[in-house]
């Protein structure tokens, strides 16, 4: 995180449920690490922090009671009195929009949350939620966070992209480098990769996936050998409904790759579009 900030990075994305899937963890560990870091560095005002509610085992769903309690717990772990961007981590159709969005409106009025966003919603439900907010003059979701990258385009482009654009909001996509596959580490014949996400990344190890890497190699060569991770994120930035992509780094060398901002030419974007369609 120190290295990230030294490069001018200021936006960190997390969730209350990170990393409850790790043995011995219960959720909240990621927020705690981030909060302790900001407290020790005294840099909270410099950072933009996004976190989420609804998928933590101990705090499931989008009831008003749960949102408000989860928010207080996230604030405590993050050592802050406000969250810049607070996501509904998944939809909860067992709760009325009035209750869910009303709870967010309350938190925003109290200054505990600045903006709200949605993750893993259908296009129809996203539109319904934003329409409800607009009709009732309460805060609305300003962004979505959904899976989108060069090897995983279909779901977002089929279901959500046009809706996101028509609503005047944007996607802050996760898995921007496809669990590491688009870093170029996974090649034909490579059997071992040192990564926590290796199993998930290997689902992209197909003829099409390798063809995408080959095209990315060609684009990289035209940019002085820029890291493929940077090329993957540059492609996402070129998409009209994307504001900023999310990528994870486990080490400083990985960070050094993803912080590089590459500007693709229209021809390079089209090359990548064609091979990944």
C-alpha cells in the first residue's frame, strides 16, 4: 500500500466479507489491514475507500438494520468516520427498495457514506433501483462493479453495458486482469504458476484465451514491452461504460505492472476487440 500511494494511487476497493473464505478468518480482515495502514500513516483524507455490504456471513442481505450495523462495523475496522463509496455487494429482493435505499439515504445524511453503488445486479434491477431513487428524491447508485475483462466480456456486454450507459453511470469492473491470466503468466505448456488465484485463472487457458495473449503481446511490443497487465487494464479504460478498472496485486512487482497507464490507439483497441469477441 505504501508503494501504491507512492505512485499516486488513492483508490482502494474492499468489502466487509474479505477474506472470510480463508481458513481461520471471519471477514473484516481486509478492512482492518487498510484501516490500520491509514491510521498509522495519517492519510485517510488522501484516500478514496470503497467497501461493500450484503455478502458477509455474519451480515447478510440489504435490510436497513443490517446495512446500518454493517456500516458501523466497517467504519470501526477502517478507522474512519465516512466511507467514500458503499456498495450493495449483491441484490436482495427479499427487502423492499424503500427499505434498502432509505437506509443508504440515512447514512448519507449522517455523513457516514458519501456515495452508493451496486454490484452483481441484473440490468433490470439496477434500472428499477435507480428509478426508485429518482422518483423519491433520495440518493441513487452512481456506479456498478461487475465482472468484465478481455476474456470475460459476454455477460456484461449482453446484459448490463447498454443499461449502465443509458443511466449515465459507469462500471468499475473487478477481475480486470482475469484473476491474473491476462498478466501473461499462463501460457501453453506452463504447468505451475505461483498465484493464489491460479485455479480460477486456468479456466481461461483455452485456444481463445491464448489467442488474446498473442494479440496482447503484439500490442505490448508497440508500447516498449509494456506489461500485459497494463495492456489489459488499458483496454478496459477504452470502453465507454468503464470509469476505472480494479486489479489486485499481491507483491510490489505485481503492483509495478498494474500502475502503468497505457494509452491504446483505436487500431489496437479494435485488434483486441476482434480477437476477444
